[in-house]
C-alpha cells in the first residue's frame, strides 16, 4: 500500500513533460490504455511527441496532436492486435506489480541502476547479434537502425564503469537465461525474434522519455549522462514511427500458427524482463519517494526543500 501511494504521488508531481501524468478514467475507458510493450500506453505516444515539440506553435502543433483515426490505426488489426491483446490479457496483476516494483528497484541508487544497464547490455548484445545474422525476412523488415540500443548502452556503460569495462562485467543469472533464450530461438525458430523486437524495442520507445527522466531525477544524473539508452533523438515523432512499425508488422507473411507462437514468445519475454528486474537489490520505496521529493522541488511546490 505504501508503495502504491508513493507511486501515485510521483505520477501527480512528475516533471513538466507530460509523460508522467496519469491517464484519466475517461481516457482509459475510451481507448486501449494499456498495451503490452514494457511501460507502454496509448497516451504515451502523444505525450512524448508533445514533449519533443513543446516549442512548436500554431498549425504545426495542431497537426502533431492529431490522432490517427481508428480506420487507419494498424494496432486494431492483424498481428499487431494479436500481440497487444494477447499479451495484455495474459499479464496478471501480480506480474505487473512485479515489473513495476522491479523497475523502481533499479532507480533506488546508482549501483542498482548500473546493474540494470549491465543486464540490458548483455540482452541487447545478444538480440542485435541475432538480428545481424538473421536471414528471416520479418526480423529484417522490423530491424530499424534508429531502434537499436547497443551503442547507447555502451555510452551508459562508459559513464558508470569507465574505460575497459568489457573485461570486468559478467551477466547476472537472469540475464544469462534471457540471452540463452535469444540464442536458442535465433537458431531454431528465428521468426520468434519478432516478439523480442516488439516487446523490448517498442517498450523502450514508448516509455523512453518517461523512464529516462525518472532515472535522471532519482539518481541526480545530468546532461543525459547514464541515460542514453532511453534517448531516441533520431525519431522526431514517436506516434508516426510506431504507426509505421505496426504497419510493417501487419504486412509480414506469417502463418496463423507462427503468429500465435510470436504472441506466446512475447509473454515469455515479459517474464524474462521481470526476472531481470526482480534480482536488483535496490529499494523501490526509496526510489519512489526520491522521485516525489525531487518533483516537488522542481515544481517549487515544497519551497523549504533544498
């Protein structure tokens, strides 16, 4: 209960980017709020784009705020719909709670956050190596260079470890299991890599601004240091990019069985990510309270804090 209350406080007091703002009940009833990628919401797309273009006024601002109509929304059909619905329905309350609490563990202190970045480094190294060597048409079609995260993770590792860190790090048990799964399907059922692209890359893009901002505030990181992983400067419009990616997803030539296998794999990926987060040792309550206090400071709502 304390954790939930503190998390709600962070949502109310979050930064001037609207990425933290909680959705209204009306929003949640009127459209599909929760999607299956990690930390993704329908509203986050519009909010991220709004934050990126908050200095643009007039017709440009109006145009960027225009939502894609339901008739043209690729998320409402095909494999995109199967993935969104098939993963969302399978996630229990306990799983979602584990995921969120695990994420806040990673924000508790720099040591925990560094451990998270390290695990992600091994995961993305395996993913992007598998994509480099894949002959699967669908995997190649969805492999957008702007989504790749290994270079940005290397920047973050340089910041937290200094030089020559490659010789000093080892994957955690959960990261090892995650990497083993990636290598297994790359050899046996390479089309299942689509589930990993969907779950991780779209989750990174959907929630990147929010999560990067939370990391910066809770860990006092400045000038983008240590948060390159969550930065997508080469994607000016998250909403437009997501629409394009989902359209490409729906155009893939896959059998019904393959599509169902991809949904099942996406659910497994979610569990693998929970395992990575749950092995972190930080205190989620500490992270949430730190975020709340720092948000109050930034908004000057708690003037006696210095």
